[in-house]
C-alpha cells in the first residue's frame, strides 16, 4: 500500500494515498468542524466549514474532498479560518428562520452546536426573514424549509443508500431549496419508502417526525454508519 507523509498542525502523519485531509486529521485526533459531511455518504464540500490552509498557497481547501499529498503542510485552526467559520454559521442563521426555542431539534442541533463552537453569540449580519413554507403532506414526517441549510444530506442518503431519489435541489440563488419529486408535496411522491433515513441524517430540525415537539428530535447518524458498515462487510448481526 502506497503512503504519503504530511504535517497537519504539529502532527507528522503517514496515510494511504487517496486519504482525504479530513480523514487524516480525524485519524490523528485533530478536530475539523463539518456540517454537510457525514461518514457513509459522498462528500460534496457544500458547507465550507472544513476549509483548511495549505502552506505555499493562498487558496483555502475543503478538507472533506482534498486528498492528502506528499509533503503537505496543513493548518486547521488559524485566526483566518476561525473568522470564516463563524461567518459561515452567521450566514446560515441569517438566511433562514432558525428560532431555536421552538425548534424540534433544540438542544440536539448540529448547527446550534457549531454556533457555540465558533463563538457566535449574535449575528453581525442582517437577518433576511425569508418567506418559506412547511410541507406536512407526508403521513409520518414534515419538512420545514425555514430550518433547512441545504447541506443535501437528505438528497444523498435517499439516492445513495435508500436508492429512492425522492429529494433533489431545486431553483437557484436565494430561491434554492430542497424539493421532493418534481416539486410535488412530499406525501404525493410515490417513490418515498417512508424509511425515515432523511430525517435521521438531517443536522437541524428541517426534517422531523410529525409527533416531535420542541427539543424532542434527536438525530442518529450512527445508524447510517452501522448500516454502511454492515453492507460493506456483509455483517448483519448486531
């Protein structure tokens, strides 16, 4: 197996070729914040929270999709990166309607946790208060577009794991949003298997069980990782 050597912060590492910077950092116990990334799904670098600095380059790179290379010198926690990450979180809050106190995911929300991590106690940007709808047409689940951050985890898990491809991304710019089917109400999409994987991997309260009330939703991304491990290794016993 071919390996390459690199340095991340003050850690000298040797990793197999093809390893991403995020994988290398996690193997060394180095924390890089992520939001759209989820082990078991393809990486899309949508949220930009995992940006890192490379010595010799002014260009920031997304750690989830950048392969480690021989001789790389990587920095994951600099003042520039901390400022960018805080700004990204502020943009996500101000572009939606995230009222944590009445959210089903309050206390268990990955976006909320990251806001605490980056030190965002207020937004320096104006809130946009967009007019967005809520789809309650599904018998078991609901979709609140106000809380969606377009991480596309639901799109990928439905396509790559369940194989149903109920979800997609529609429209452009400020009107961009997750859509079911061809823009139909979720409950009218016959392809939906009612598996709930999209709800399980949603990092906020955008996708939820209709029986959940404030603070009751808890995501279980580890179930996806267990499923993917079982499929890969054909080990179905607990």
